[in-house]
């Protein structure tokens, strides 16, 4: 079966982040480095986003330089520069992973949501005495486009009772009176669409339009889509009970659902105008009172409200609450600071820790014409923004156990005493009570694993809960704790070529494309395609300990085997580069013969060391970083999910979850194991199927 490897994967998180040794060293100096791009590189000069003489509907950029390109069109090639901030960001990201530090750049208050294809139940929200009450309700179908599957044109007692309604004359949430005499019949036999509306009256006076046999309800038009033929009438009746008061948090979650549809980034074409209309009606109910139809899911004693039968679920948890358990939120207190913030610095709220590193810009070392360094204008393939709603990629499987990834020995809670006794017998130690079973200055290290949350048959999981399907009912799995996948990094593309990252001039383009001037990879002397060049930059450091300096050098060098990812287009394989440490110089300041002597010429002799040696205390993370920064001989393409080459990404995710009322995740993103494995075994571990089918889904 055809497979692919997702462009990114995650470095998994231990249970808790590390705390920095708050002491500082006395080493001050500089590290001279060189960058050798092995694939095409691009960093945009953002002073002009329409700089190239090309006709398109998307942005286009020249390569970063010190030139201000405002108002220029198709300028000559300038000296390319790699900003120090780009290098610093790459080095810090790796250092954070290797030292198990905080997530310094995370957006904590980002709304987390997921679109679920299973329908919600019909309800009505009523503002009563400043309390928002949810009532159970009933949904009816009103036809506005002819549909052969329903029976809106069928006869009842010899008369045609069906009718097509002009929904444009009705407003979202409008109160109406209606009849629904015809049972719904279709090949699908949808249980949640029982009856079809045959009459609608918008008047408020019975004498002018409706009689006692009419029902009272509210219009819910929802958003149009290609196969939609009906809108809804939601009936509120005294026969239907009040479920309960809606909590403030649940009300805010509904508002966040509507805000997400009103986001200009999502709703550029104003496709969600009905949700905007619904939002206005909802605000009116909150401020002035009244009632409005809604759909709800009552899951794990929490209400998830939405303006449509099938819509997004906004979750109670935020990124900050998921990171809180392991203390991975950005550092806010100098007394509880992580190793990365202690070294690189952090300014956040009341925290103001100056960094002890400074990165210079990387300037090019090249004797030829700058024009020889660049490709002709190229249009990059679409780059996808992070889709946190893809929980099969961004959340750990409920059955995930970090101990297995880290290779930590696991024992059951029941066998703890036996382990103690065995250890004591071997060491000839005296057991004297249950609370202090070993009478010795030596300690016993036993990792107890809680097996109560081992859920191998989970169908779906999200930021609030996980569940399995029992028919059309969700069975929530108790004890589930959502955990983010980890730190996101991109694979290095060993077989990178320009055609894998760009599209032809004849291809259809969108605003997700960009046309750019790419820097060629550096080559050897005499290579006509790739000129021989490199970039030189300096890392200035102050008051580092010897251990900090050695760790920093190890991150920069990556054991002279790994590659860094710099600049734009990492998912496409752009920006893969080797960084070498050319020289480390220490600066000493002392007084001699009543004079201040500044000696900056002392060489610091360092040795190249593997990451697993330099960061032995976090060996599992170091091993995963070694894997993700190395080149691998994969047979499968590294690219975004697709059912087939060139297909839309969303189709893969839709197919992966199933197109029915009880969706199930079939494939999920696997973790990098910390055991040594060859490329074929590694590929089998992380590759995904292009189409739905059997996969190693029990492996996490």
C-alpha cells in the first residue's frame, strides 16, 4: 500500500520539565561558526511583498538582505544575509528540547477546537431571570431546494402537502408557527430528521395566519453546502424539559465557536454569513432576553453548544492547561526557571532575565557575482499552517506511555514490595517496616506505572475527552488526560530536489503560494549549478559554565552529522544546513602591572560529542533529536497527508476519521522510538498510509 511520511514529527515530553542550575560560570568569549546550506534556502525580505515582476494573486519576496526594497520592482540580486534571529531561533528550539525546558513561544490562550461529523441534539436557549437555560427540543426539516430523497411532494389523504420555502425571507433564530405532517422517508432513514415542514407562518396573531394545530418554533438556516436541500425549524414545547442552566464557561465556548467562523483568515469570502447573523441574534438574547435555537452535546457533564447540527466543538482546555501539568508553560518566575530561559534569557510579565548569548547575522563568504547564487523566480508549493484540530497528530494517543519511549523499566504497583524485597535480599539489607522498607543509605529506584488509563480501543480523542462508540452513543473513557504530542520538528529531506518544493508556471496558484528568489545550495569548486560558498557568523557568550558551553557547542555542531532547518519552507525540505564550529575563543580581563588587560585570544579546546552524551540526563529526548536532524534513506515521500499525490490535505483527514455519524481515528502520528533502528525499520515505524486501511495503529 502506498505510504508517505508527514513533514513534521514531535520530540516527546517527559512528565515534568527540568529546572535550571541558577548558578553562572565565568567563561566569556565567542564561537566562530560557518553555515553550509545543503538544500535551497529562503529567508524573505519583508520590506516589499510584491517585489518581483510576476503576475499573480499571492505574495512574492526577494531573499533577505540589508536593502530596503520598498517600492522597487525586480531588483538586482543583493548580498544574501541570514539574520541572527533565524539562527538563534533554531538553536534555542533544539536546546529547549534537549534540556527539557519550557515552551517559550507558545500561544497559551489559543482556542482549541475540532470539527466533528456526528450530529448534536436540538435545543433552545432561553434567558430567564438573568440565567441561561437549555431546553430539550425537536428538529424538523423545511425544504428550500427540490430534493428527490424526501417526500415533500408526496400526497397526504390525496392532497399534495409538500412545499418549498424561500428561506431568504426568514431570519436566523426567527420565531415562527408551523405544521409538520409528513414523516421523513429516505434511503438513509436519518433518525435525527423525522418530519418535514408543510406550512410556515411568520405572523404573531392567530387570527391572521395560524391555528391551534400549528407548532411554535425557531428558524435555524445554517450554512449552505452543495448537497443541502433543507433548513431546520426547532420546536420548543412544554413537553420538552429544561435540561439545566448553561454555565458561563459553556456560554463562552459557544461564542468562541461563532468567533472562529467570523475570523477573516477563515471567512475571507464571507461564506459564513448565516453564523454571523446567528451571532448577532445570540448577543441580542444575552442582552435583552428571549430564546434562540441551538444544537448541543452533553458529554462528561459538560455542554458543547453550536449553531449547527454538525459543527465545531470548542474545548474547555487551552494550551496553557495542557502544559501546566508538567510545568511546561513559559517561565514567569526567576525562582523556577528552565535551563533554556536561564541561558537565552526571557522577558515575560514580571520575569526579566537577560540572555547570556548574542548571535550575529551570518554574512556570505563568496568571491563571485551574487547573481550566480540564485535560482530564477520559483513558486513554492502551498505551506499549511498548524492545524491543532488534527488531534490524531497533535495529541498523544490515550494509550501513550512515555516510559516505553524512554526505555524506562516498568513494574506494576503490585510488584513494588517484591522488588524491594529482592533488592534487599541481594544487598543483605534489613527490612524493618512498610514505610521505610530498606535500612540503608543506598536508594532503590523503581518506576511504578499506572495501568488504569490503558485504552487501546479508543475511537476518538480531543483536548477535553476521549471516547468509544456504542452504536450512536459516545462512551467517554474515564481517567483520560489529554497530552500534547511534544515539540514540533521537521524531517531532513535526503533526496531533496527543486521540483519537490515548487510548482510550474501553468499550475493553479492560491494565496497560500508564494513566489520567491531561492538561494542555491552550496557546492564544491567547479560545480556550475551550485557555487562554492558559506556563511560566517559569531555567537558571543558571557558568564557560561563549562558544561553550558559544551552543551551549546554540541547543539550547534549536532555531532557533525546532523542538519539544522533554517528559514522558510521547512516542510518542503528548504533550509537544511550543516553548521560547523570553527573556533572557540575565551576572553579574560585581569589587572597586571596596574593595567587592565583584555585577553581575547585564548582558545577553548572542545571535543565533538554525540547529543546523547552531551545531554545524558535527557537521553530519550537527545536520541529523538539525533533521529530528526539526521538524513535518512526513506523510500516513501516526505509530504503532507494526501489520499493520492496532488490531492487536497483535508480529504486525507476526512477519510481517516470516517464519513459517518460515528467517526473513528484510523491512523495517527507515531512517536520516534529511542532505540537504535535502521532506516527501513524507522520508516515502517513513522510512515502512514495514503488511503485508509490496516496500519500499525496499536503502536504509540
